């Protein structure tokens, strides 16, 4: 099995460890297209901080996520990772296909299209996970991507000793939850008995906690991509305050706790000053 061929693309394995505090700073780097040798400039960041994640894996941090993929201006190749010589030969043919050129999808979705043809659909769809984040402002597209992601992950084997495998199941359950398919989400979570998971480090501990919270949120029938119980405290306070201001009913029970009410009041007072 090819593991994380897309360097760091799993993006959720170091779940509990927040990135060290670092300022994001944009810079422009010179790129050379893997096919054709065209040179172009790509704007990115040299560092960024992450202080939490949504249950779909999208980070809260000092940069916008997902990171933009360098795209060759001439032939449209997405340089989402390094390719070996054999893959470059395949890519030459793939990017010439009308199917690729006519894909009216987000960059990460198109990258997943290429990756599936290079490595096969038996590999984890980490690129498609990021395509879901890209479609935050397009509910119909987001729903379609969530459904595709769920279908892909459902077909993968589950290894309860492998954190990547368990994390994918967590993401699968969350995808079903966001789609309103609550029974399917809970059925997936039932395949991850918490007592059977390792507790060898803080990442496993954190993942176990999130699985339990996701089950609670699912039972409550929440479909939002940012349920307060599963996001950083300050982000949760913002979501709770917004729900209260809108008179949303029902409101997430977490927003009604004394601790969260106090945090909302504290942030609101700070805004008024």
C-alpha cells in the first residue's frame, strides 16, 4: 500500500498537536511544470499555524485552507506533489484528454481525478477531502463531494491499529452526518469500538474523544460543518453567538452550558469595547 504519497496530505494524522505559533507570510516561488517544462510563479506561504480542525478535517489556522495548488498556465497540470518519470509519462497523456480539460470542478477534485489514474481508486481520497473544503460556499457541490468521499472511504478496509485508517472512518461518519444520513453515520461509528483503540499517545486520545463527540452530535441531528462541540473554543463561541442572535431553534446543547455562555459573554463584551 502506498502510504501518504502526497507528502503530508492526510493532514489529520497529527490530530492533537497544534502547530507551533508562527506567522504566515506569503511569498512567490518559481515553478517548473513537470510536463512541458513551462516556468511560472506560484504564491504560497512559508509557514502557518493550526489551532484546531473541523470534523471534516479542515484546519483553523493563520492561512486559508486548503493551500492553493500550483497549476501550469499552459497545459493545466496541477502540481499537487512531485511525480516520478513513469508518472510524468502518464500525465502527458492524461492532461490531454478532453475528460480532464472539460472537468468543471475545483482544483483539488481535478487533482484527485489525476491521482486516481496514477495510483488507483484503492488509495485514500485525501485530495477529495480538500475539495470538500474548497466547496464551502457551494452547498450543492459540497454535498456531491461528501457523497463521493463517503463512497470511496466505505470501500477501504478498516484497521483499528492504524490511526490513518481510523481517522478515515471518522471522516466517513462525519460525511454521512453532514448529508443527514444519521443512521449510516452511527453505524460507521459503531465499527470503531473505543475500547479497542490504542491509547499510546495524545493523538490517539484526541481521536477517541472526537469519535465520542461526533456520535453525540450525530444523535442530536446536527448537519453543520462546524458543530460547536467539535471545533476550537473561540470558533465555537462565535457559532453559538451567531445562533443565539438569529434565534435559531433548536440550538446546540453545548451552547447552553455555563462555560460556553460565559465565553460568549466575554467575547461579546470585548467586541463592544
